[in-house]
């Protein structure tokens, strides 16, 4: 989903920076507050960042003949919400822009917005809905990770469509073109990503469910009166 | 599982994933990012020229798979390290 260096016109590049920066700033404040209140959250924060680091490094071939990579932002979305996840995604995107020529600094705002904010926000919304519907935690985590992944690529499609509307059909036609490239390739990868994150969550619940309860990731079972 | 065996398994996992990331980066089919860039060319009739260039991969493009491997290995090391820490400290909770 990385929009390459210089591939967004300056107006759009600046707009996505302007939209992403306040969320990143709020995420930094949230991280400071959370870690200040509970040092035991540090390993969880590191796990969330590590997921993004690992999964976004894997260029996996997909059924369409193209390759793409998972985003890994689902774990951060479940544990800390989109604002904190945006900070973690920014770190990974800067690494990739700096050392891998993957993405870029002029497109960093757009890439953070899609991978660090819009994707995790969509995933987080799904997670809250699942929790209200009393869906099992691992199923909810699977849905969150898969939706965060797909939503990231749909957001990238929107960003490119807005910047490069088709001569015939405008933004909608352009969106369908880009979504056809990204989303179809991404569906199998999103399912794999959901399964991997759900499995690791299962293990995390087994070893330290108490910390996940404190974050309201798990429901605290109230004893019957 | 004793500590030594756990460390050995962890190292094998990290090296295995880093190698996999390198192989995938080296042999991957055309990426969706590249296909999107081609599509921008189609939509603009080839008129759009990127106005900035990426700084490039340190030491040359041939190092990109290695750096993808470093990214995967570093991430998995942190992931396994944190899960190990939690597992070791669960009795204190």
C-alpha cells in the first residue's frame, strides 16, 4: 500500500500530512500516559510494534499473480486503538522509506493515514462491535486484523483516486481501478494476517490474560450474585 | 521448556523468518505498489513525473532483500522477547 516517493502531487501530500499529524501527536501523548500509569504495558506496546515490523516486511505472493504485504496493525488496534497504532506505524514507515526506498518521505503522511490511522480505526470499530455482540476474543481479533488490512488498501486506493481521477468516470472509476489492483490481491493476505495475530493473542491470553483485562481487551467475568 | 532450548528455538525462528523475508523480497512477483505506479502512468497518459526521488537503498538496490530480512528478524526478536518476558513473569502477577 506504500505510495512511492513523489507519486502524490504536493497538495495531496500536504493534505494527508495535515490529517495524520494531529493523530500521531495524540498517539504520543496516549503512549506517555499509558506507560506512565502502568509499566507492564511496555512489552505489549513492543509486541504491537513488532507485529507491524515483522508482517510488513514480508512480500507475499497472492492469487492475482502480484505480491503484497500484510500490515500487522490489527494487534495495535485491538490493544491500544488507532492513535497509538499510528505512532508505531510511523516508525516502521520511516524505516522503510529511509532504508528500503519503500514508500517515501513526501508520501509519509498519506501512508501513515492509510496504514496507521484509517486501517486500525476500521479494525478497532469492528473489534468494538464484536465485543458488544459478545463474539469470542480470538474471533474478534481475527476480524479486526483482517479488516484493518483491507481498509488500509481501500484507503490507499481512495488517496490515489482523489489525486488521479480518471478522464472518464472521475474519482469513482479511478478508485475501482486502484481497488482492483490492491484489494483483490490483499484478501487472502488479510485472512492469513488475521489468523496469525489471533493465534498469538490466544497465547498472550493464556500467559497474561490479567493485563489484557486491564486494557479491557478481555471481558472481566463478573461472578454471578 | 528449559531456557537454553527456548533460546535455540527463538534464534532458529528469527533466522528462518529473516531468510524467508529476504527470499520473498528477492523473488517476489510484481508488487501491487509497482502496478499502482504503472496505473498512474496510464491515467495521466504518462504525463505525471514524480517530484521527489527516494533516498535509495544504502549500498545499492541489491541490499534491499537483506534489509527486509533485518526488519523481519528485528521485529520477531522483539516479539519473542516480550512474550518470553511475560511468560517468565506470569507467576508474579
